[in-house]
């Protein structure tokens, strides 16, 4: 419903679940004053996705007013053109390390080159 924080992606098909996921590498644009930006060292990153759900765009303002920071966003022109929330954080004054992502950073992590969010957690 309208007040759901997490929603089924509008372009998905609830009747035909096969082949309806958001898959593959997608660009995420990070805010320069974010921990995610410091971890990746870039404002534009490519990470792999595998999901059918997203943050309800109508809830973003309310969540941000409660202290959640949406610091990574994606414009996916293949679908509705809507901005998608990709990375969230809490301020370091609230939690020493709270970074969460819609994408799967483990997909591109390697033994000699761990994904920035994982490496940041260990540091």
C-alpha cells in the first residue's frame, strides 16, 4: 500500500516471477559528503543487483526526516525513470558504521580486493 516502506518494483510481475528481477550491474551516484563516497572514493559506482523490491519513493522524505540518509541513488531509464534509493546510512554520531545497500557488494568482492563496504566495516 501507499504507506509500505518497501514495495514490489512497479515494473515487476507478481504473477510471473521468473525473469522479472532487477539484475546486473547498475550505476549508483553517491553523495560526496557520505561514508559510502569515502569508502568507494568515487561519486559514481557500478554494482550488481538481484532483487524485486525497493524503497517506496513516497516514504523517502519521512525516513530522511527521522534520520536515515539516502546517500546513493540510481536513475533507471529502462523502467519508469524514477529515482531509486540504493544506499542508506546513519550519521556517525548515531552509529559508528551503518551503511546498507540495495545492491549486492559481495558479487564483486574478491580475496585480494574486498568490496569497499566490507573493507570499511573491518577498518
